[in-house]
C-alpha cells in the first residue's frame, strides 16, 4: 500500500467510480484501512460552520 495508490483509490471511491471494496483492492489495503485514510484526509469544517 503506497500513499499514491491509496490516494487514487480514495479519489475513485469518492467520485463513486468504485465501491469501497473495489477501491481497497486498487489501493492494496483493507476496507478498514481505506476508511481510516478517508477520515484522515476528510475536509474539516471551517470555524463557525456548526
């Protein structure tokens, strides 16, 4: 699992091109690892957006 392959997998998953399972296969990781990476790279809300 490289950061580039996981990044590509996340992009494809977020664009709904691949399912989570397919994206994990492309990224060379488990679905749990991919979900964890997705949370780590998720945009954070701006201050005052609550």
